C-alpha cells in the first residue's frame, strides 16, 4: 500500500452532499486538495482520496471501467479511538503506537457490474497519517445495492460512485492504461478509423 504520510495543513473540507461540517474528531487537519469529505457520524468522518481514485486494469492491460480502486480515510473522535484501543486489548493485540491513533485508511475495490464493494486492505493511522498496523486480508464483498438509503456505508459508497461517474475522464487518465476499442467507441473516444472495417478495392 502507498504510504499515507501527508503534509498536514489547516484546511476546510469540501462536501458532496448537504453542508454539514465534519464531526469533532482527532486533532488533525485533513488536506482538502487530497481528500474529499463525504459525510460525518457522531464518531467518524468519511473521506476518499480524490487524487488516487482510479479504475482497475483488465487482463489485456486495458482500463477496466467495471472496477474502481478507491483509497479512503476515516478519522475518529476520542470515544471511537478509545473503543478501538479497548477492543485490541481485549483481543490481546498490540496497542503500541495507538496512543496517537486518529483513524483508519481502507482500500476499496468496487465491481460496478455486480454492484459489490470489498475492503481489500486497511491500516490504522497515527497523527502523521503513518500506518500503525496493516491488515492485508480482504473482507468479504458487500452488495451495496442492498444497503438502505440511510445506511452510513451505503451512502458513502454511492457518493464515491457518483463522483467517479462525474469525473470519468480524469479517472481514465489517472489509471495509466488505454481503453479497449469497444470502450473507446462507446465513450466516443475512438480514433476516426477505429471500429470501421477497411475494404479492399476489387
């Protein structure tokens, strides 16, 4: 996973939804030029990395418009932080470095056709956005289409997908792979001779 160490600066966060300010979480500033705030609950603030969100790459080396790869960030308030530490102690897990815990980073993988999302990697983060603990075991995929309109995770996932749809060209460019001929034609990005059969003169 790419390091989550970032240059921190005081910055206001942007909203995709109604203008609700982020909840009081750990004393850390989240750069709004990197992270897009989506929503807040009493215990957590939800962001995704708008500089790294991109599509997957298929077996042929082309952009896979069916797959979204999204680094996300959640910052915690003091109660959530204590809850995380308490659960780790109860499970007899190390709490070294957790006195500086501010939240977690989760890498999401969306299958847009199947309408599923999977957490493929997650890290607990300290106040410098450095990983305290890394979990590389993917969680089972969740069908986000079955989540209610009021479900917190469901709202988060739908906001990410909406952003990706609105910024499709940007995501394609960031993915760093070519479109398949079929996708290029469908999106109106094919070269003039793409998709046309050349006929030999008789």
